[in-house]
C-alpha cells in the first residue's frame, strides 16, 4: 500500500477529498472491492460537501472522516491490517476532540473482524443504511408473476407516451441539470436540507460526469430529457445506481428508466445495488416492491460503555 505514502497524509493529519484523488481511490477499490454503496470514489466525491469528507492514512488503511458539525463519524476503513486497532484509534480520536466516537455504515465483512473479538467496541445494526441488492437480469427483464405490476406500469407508459431511451452523453448534461432544477422548484429543495444536499450531489455528479467515469441513461419525450439516471461498477459482480430523477408529470417513468438502464447498459453484471432507504417509509416500500435478492447489512460502531 506504498501508493498512499505521498498522496494521503498520515494520521492524525487529514486532507480534503478532491477530484485529484480519483486515480488513487480507483486503485484502492480495485484491490479491495467494496460491497456497500458509499465506498466508491463517485459517491464520496459528490457528497463531499454535505459530509465535509477528510482523508487520512492509518498504517495500511485509508480512512475517511465526515466532519459534519452535528454528527461527525468515520466511514469504514479501506485496506488491510488490524481492524480493531484502527477502529479504536479513530474512535478515540473523536472522543479526544470532544465528539461522539462513531464509525458508521460499516458492512458485515468488517464487523466479522471486530464483533466479539476485542474489548472496548459496541456494534449495533443500522437497518436504515442497509443497501438493497437485486439480480440485474430480474430487473432488466421483469419476468414472472411477482413483477406483473411493474410490467404493467411500463406498458401503460409506452401506450401513453412516445419516448426514446438513450445512453447519457455530455451534450445532454445541461438538459439533465435543467430537469434537476425544475424538480427542486416543485419540491422546494432550498427549504428542506436533505433535498438541498441531494440536489448539490446530483449537480456534482452531472457537472463531473465524464471525469468520474460513470455511465448514464436518459428518457426523451418529444426530444426532451424527462428522466436521467447515473451508475457505475461497484465491484466485478455489482453495479450501483447512484441517481434516478424523473419529471413527476409523467407517471410510471421511474420503472421505465430503471428497467431500460439495466437492460441496455449493465447486462454483464450479476447484481445491482440500489442503495439504502434511509428509514423513509415510502422509499422502503418502493425498494421492497422490486424484491431484493439480498441486503448489504450495515452497522455502527462506538466505544463500549
């Protein structure tokens, strides 16, 4: 892991995450393929302002700190070495700063190296952050009785509108940004912090679309972008969908672009990770309605006692 030495400061020194860090993180994630949706450079980069992400190196681990004033936490470490030692060191760092010591969104593969194997750490499940993972073929074909309603939704959309799915290219980014702005005007994003943060992340993703190396898709109605989606490879088996946005005027557009994007762009992958529901009841119902193949369970870790 010598690649870290000159590019990431050694703990307890930190640096802000920047686009220049992408080649390094691409190398790290190739060596240590993630299972959870947070751990892609794209996801960390587009949310860096919201989470105030800082990067450091502890021995052979890359460590990411969210310095959010109201709720600072460390993301799970990436790399190799003594996970318990690294976790205790990071949590004690927060404690010494007078902050609540917490590591959040920790996947099971790290928990399995911690839980019950060392004193001083408390592990708790975090259902609201757990990712929904589906079979790409199931969502791309929607075959079988359980997907009857989804097929009907797409059929109704096709009967009502003349549309075209196209791969997203840089010349359509401005149209996607316009759709995002219009969506936010309808939802009053400026008055709702969670939507304002999401809007910022979407704009970061779109304005850095080529540099981040994502794939995207768009649905055109009368030649105009009325839906767009962005995703990327999470690991050799799995694609992660970071963003889906549609014009709410058009019903049944979400299942239409969801199915088309997977069928057209990601048929070579086995699984699709569609991220978490954040504890929102409507979002949970929507994600469960697609019948996940499995969940990527996540946990939080604090200091015991």
